């Protein structure tokens, strides 16, 4: 059963929320000074960055009008 559709918006929102919650919880529990915690959180940030770059490069412009029949809006 799918709870939410898997698209570029939900992927980026879920990764960014996990990174933000991770920084918040690590700061509250005072384990942010440990190297492994910093490494995990920065890898999550890096994953978010690369997903954003990937979807930016793959972005396809959707055209509203067909190119074979151009229309003039002045008439």
C-alpha cells in the first residue's frame, strides 16, 4: 500500500526533513561532536544535494501547445 506518491518532490522533502530532524536531535542529545554523527548528517545533506542536481539536469519542459500547429492568440 502506497502512502504517498514517489516523485521528485516527496524524495527531496523526505531527505531534507530527515537531515533537519537529524541535526536537531543530535544537537539536543549532545552527540553532534561525534565524528560518525557528523558524517551521517553531512552524507544526508550530500544526498539531498545530488538528488536536487540530478532532477535539475533531468528536468523536461512541458509545452502546452503542439509545435506542428502554432496558434496565434491575437485573433
